C-alpha cells in the first residue's frame, strides 16, 4: 500500500519540485544580478542610450586607473605569495612537529577568519606607525630624531596586513590535507635515514600541492577584493581598484567612472573565482 | 614526528612562536592595550584607563552596536532562509541545471563588496524601487554578501547527510512537507546554526558595501570605527574595535554551543 503511494507520488513531485528554486533565484536575480547588469549598462552607455566608447577609453588609459590596477595586482600577488610561505611553514610545524597546545593555537588562528580585516591595520598603526611602539623604541634606544621604520604607509604595509588576515585561508585546507598524510610513511622514511627537508619535499609537499593551489587562488581573489585594510592605512600612494571605486562614487560623485572601473574589477574577480573553482574542483573539495 | 632531535624541534617551535607572535598575537594584544591606554608617548602606555570604553558607550557607539546587531541578525536570518531554500530545492533539479545554479548562488562571494554597494546605489536610487537612503539598503547589501556563505554551508551539510533517513521516511509514507520539517531540517540543524553564526560574524565586520550605501542614522560598528580613527581618535577606535571583537566571538561561541546541543540530541 505504501509502495503504491510512493510510486504514485513520485512523478508528480518531480514536476512541481522544479519550481521550488524560483523564489530564492528570483531574490538573488533582483538584488544581485540586476544591479550588476545596471553597472555594466551605466559603464558602457550614456543617459540617451548611446554607446560611449570615448569615456571608457579615457578612463582605461587614465593614470589613476592604471596605477590602481598595477597596485591591486602587485599587492595581491605579493600578499598571496606571503600567505603561501607563512601558511606552509605554520602548517608543517602544527601538523608534523606538534607542541602542547598546538591544536588550540590552530583554532585561535582560525578565528581570525571571522574578525574584521581592518582590525589588523589598526593594530599595525600602533605597532609600526610613525608614533608606534617599534619606532618609539628605536628612537629612544638610538636617540634618533625621526621615526626610522616607514613601511606601513606603502604597499608593504598593505601586504603585511593581508598576509596576517588571509594566511588562515591557506592554513585550513593545508591542515586538512596534512591530516591525510600517512604518518607511517614519514616514520619509515626517517628511520631509513631521509633528512626532514627531503621528507618534506618528496612525501609531504606532493600531498599539499592541491591545497596550496586552491588556497592560493582563493587568496588572490580575496586580496584583489580587499577594501578595509587599504582604506584604514589611508596612504595617498596606495590606491587599489575597490578604493578607487569608492573614491569616484562617494567622494567625487562620478558614478559613470566608478561603474567603468567596477566592470574591470568584477571581471578580474570573476576570472580569479573561475580559477579557484577549477582548482578546488580538481581537488575534489 | 618529522624532526627527532630536541634542538631541531626547539628551533622550529621558536620560529613558530615568532611568526605567530608577530602576525597574530601582537595585533590582538596591541588593540586591547591601546583601548585601555591613557597616555601613550613612549614604547608602552604610561597609564591605563577604561575611559575610552565609557566615552564610546556614552557617545554614538551604543547606536552603532544596535545597528550592527540588528543588521547582522536580519540579514543573516534572511540569508539562512533563502540559502537553505536554495540548497534544498537545488536537489530537485537535473544535474546540469543544478551545477549552473549552484555556481550562480556562489558568485556574490566573488564580487568585491564595494561593487555590490555601487550596484545597489545604481539600481535602487529611483522609484518604484527606492531603497537608497533607507536602512533597508544596508540590510540588502549585507544579505547579498553573506548569502553565498550560507548557501555554501548548508549545501555542504546536505552533501554530508546520509540519504537513508529521508528514504526511510518516504517509504514509510511521509509526505514531502512532513519529511522536510521533521527529518531533513532537524538533521541539518548544526549546519544551519553554523551558517547563521558565520554570516552574522561576516555582517558584523562588513565595511566595503556599507560605506557605499549607509544612510545617516544607521552607522554600523565598522563604519563608526573608521570615522573615529580617520579623525585621529585612535584610542576610542581601538575600544570600539574590542567591543566588536568581543561581540563577534561571544556570538560565535554561543552559537557553537547551540550547534553542539543540536547535533547531540
């Protein structure tokens, strides 16, 4: 009896079931994809509906846009490289040379994912700013007239802050990958006389490559999109694409210029998102 | 164990302590210290005070805490409903459509937050959909930005769910609505709580889209921290940042307990 009910119910449910996706899809279309399409329209067409190639080429050849693009890409690449190196070193020690409390420390680093990114920048101004602890200490110790450490208000300040904020995004998949590495294989290799560096290179790193690629492409995406860190450092010379969009739209009320830059920024981000999905998909994650 | 010699291990642990201390511990410690600093002219503050906390709580910070909590709660609740709904109804689609739609639901997490804010300004500044200048546009911005994370968390939970329970329920004659409410959703509960907690935390720290769209009178914590530090009031900014950190961590820990209880029962 119940079997008959299931057989009878199934085809009807599949037909109506397909429509259940409509409400959330419509909500996302209205609140996200429709505004995105309007950004593109505002970027490429003027109010009378004519394509405006001149304005687009003017913005794309402008010094402020090219500087911001170069800044964004170079900061993102440098920060991602830093995250990969720091994340790999920390994960190797946490997974293979554990110490009392290392699990707690790993969780502590993990909570950084939930904290606002600008917290780190604010902290860095107290640590490395011109009136910060490091400069005050150096000036007292060597009786210097001027603060000797000035990297914070350059691209390096942004890079260091982004390394702090985004290393947990590398650490998490790495620790997951390392937990699958066969400990017996490592012990056997080291009993047979292999030195730690050789074990890392030949046994551990091959297992980590997919996590490094997926984590690295996620870092590239997140650092290209980063806004809070750059805004809080507030250095005149360090303008990235998101900051330029904010400046043009809110401070200068040039919505069309902001939209043109936003189209480029979104295209760059979506390209990196595709790279991340491809990498994560190959890993099976 | 990878390194057998004691000295080798000590060197590695010292390296770990150095990197961890400089990159992660020092920033948190220095924010706490500066939120309590009275006078700070040398390496360390010369006196400690809780006056900054008093100042920010008597000022507009109370409103900022309220704005952040209300925005975070409403945006996360809406994202939870829509993300769960999307993840559940995607299971009823064919393979190709499911992959495509799944990708589309993830895309908001890839777009820079400032551009999400810009899009909302461009789209909703004219009647009939006039949201610009209202509190609702802040909620919408937060909802869009966190919706992908909720959807992702719930989808991951659904993928880990054993299909047995649902099949048993259907073969016993449970109708789809009954099965959803009494079998699938209770099994998903820990993932739902975790998704809600993560999106609440993300919303509390959101800055990029909020600075684009916020109306006067609805200033969230990150925006008011920025305006404090921007006009040089760094100690008050640090105090407000500590309030944000403590509120976020308390929320996450509390929800983690709820999730543990939900999965235990």
